[in-house]
């Protein structure tokens, strides 16, 4: 089965290695909870506006922010 993963941590590091979750939340107007859930891949749903804001801020497309990966569910 495939699962969606957010590459926010990677993209933040690529944009600015010093960029913190708190700073990203402040600069985008998104909640720190939302940023943390995406950063740690502990999310079930993502609001379209959140995706638009992050893609715009990071200068990336949706496919850069989210990827589908095969996961082993037997563990």
C-alpha cells in the first residue's frame, strides 16, 4: 500500500538550513501545530490553502511537497 509523505523538512532545509518551524509559521501565518504535523508526517488531512501557502513560500509545486511511497504494513 502507498502512503503520502510530506517533504516539508527537506524543503525547509534546502531553502534555508536555519529556517525553524516557528519562523515558517510566523512568516506564512500557518499555525505551528499545522507546520509540526506536516514536518513530522503526523497528519491525516491537509487543507488546500495550507498547501498553496507552503508551495508559494517555498517556491515549489505540490509534487515537490508531497510524495507517495510504498509502505510495509506487516510491521
